[in-house]
């Protein structure tokens, strides 16, 4: 029990050292999952153990931080942390993101080079065994290659608060020059720039692999003050954004167990039905991507709402049957 308490105090010290502005008591309590009084006792323990810890005035609150960082002993990563870092880099390489993978691999090398040789030698056998025993399953599907120069230019524009100019091309449509306020990037099966119209503030998405001649332009262009990238991304079933609607799906008893374990959407509710099935509800946009996903459930899912999702599903089925008919001459 005492060891657990010591670990909690050391973890709080790491968080205080990792924060440039410091942590408030409420932030300590939230990040540690404890009450405010417990957070006060943990803070006092950190202040007693670490003379470099200091109080920072930030009216109407106070913050505490540790300047100068912690010792190598206190910051040594665990085997599990190093394995997860290695796997994250492998996953990015498998997804066609060599630049982002290289950034994580560089971080891994820096961490290992900062570790004491005795610690590294102790972790090496377990690290090698776990790396060999775990791998990334590559999912089938299109993965547009990521242009690292494009991503670097987007990041530069975001950090500088400058407009981002680029030429955007879509199949069957003439390429168009755009100049927008970059808000962020959403990474997925395809990577998307999220940007705001500089006059209206309307949020739009653009696939990175369809962008060319990308450059940060002169001037100032900030996202809308109330824009939240995480909240924006959570609105959609996938990445594609359109009208937000109430989705209701009924899953048969045969698929109920899998449906309960499935993360459909951050706003989801899953209710048991009398026949042994479940009803899944959530609010989202992106009906096209949801329809594509529902194909993988076969006849185990019934679409109750919205009507537009049924229409999108029917159109996708019609297109697929048409393609099959052209190939085989007839459809049974």
C-alpha cells in the first residue's frame, strides 16, 4: 500500500515537471482521479520531496510546478511504455505515415540514449521479447499516402496563425485555389485538413492527398474562437462531415454481444431488447461512412432511423449490384 502511495506521488511530480505553466489543485485531482483534499496531501508530499517545486500565482488560482525536470532515475520509462511507443511507430508505418513514424522512432532513440546503461540492459530482454510477440494487423482498404511536406506546411501555418493556401483537386471537378484558416488535422483511413472560411467562419474538411502547392501565406488567420477540433471530430461516425442526425439501429440477438462491446460513437447508448437483441442510439453525421460500416454486419443490423441512412444504404447496394451485374451478366 505504501508503495502504491509513493508511485502516485512520483507520478504527480512527473506531471508537475512536464507542465510549463504548472498544475492547479483541481487539475491534480482530476488527473490523479482523487478528491481535492487528497490532492492537497499529494501536493504537500511532492513539495517536501522535491525542493525545486515552486508555487506560481495565476489569479484567481495557484499553480505548482517543478522547474528543471526530474532525475533520470525518476523518469526512466517502463518496458510497457517503450513497447507501446515502438508499436505506435510500427502502426504509423503500416498505415503509410513514414514521417510521423520516424518522429516516434526518434523519440524512442532519445529516451533510450538518456537512460542509464544498467537500466537499459535490464529492460532489453523483456523489451525484445514483447516486440517479437506483438505486431500490428494491417487493415484492408485504401490508404492515401501522406505527403510529409504538406503536413509540415500545415503545422507551420497553425503555429504561426497564418492563412494556408493550396490547390484542391477532386475527381471530375476542376482544381481550385483555396486560402483558409487552418484549424487542425484529423488522421484516419484518409487524413483531412480541417479549416475555416476566412470570411464566414464555416468549417470545411479537405483530404491531404488531394492538396498540392501547399504553403503558409502572409497575414493572420485564426480558427473561430469557439472551435473545438475534438468536438468537431466526435460529431461524425467517421471523418466525413454532413448533417447531424439521430441514429437508431436494432441488432439481432446473434450480434448483440458484439454490439455491446463495439464503440459505435462517443454519444452512444446501448439498450437491451426483449428478444435478446440490442438497440443502439447516437447522434452523428457521416451517413455514408456509417452505411459502409453496416455492410460488415450483414443481416444482423436493422436501420430504424434516420431515413437518409436507409437511402444511402439503398444507393450503395444498388451501385454494388449494378457493378456485379456488369461483371457477371446477371445477378441471382
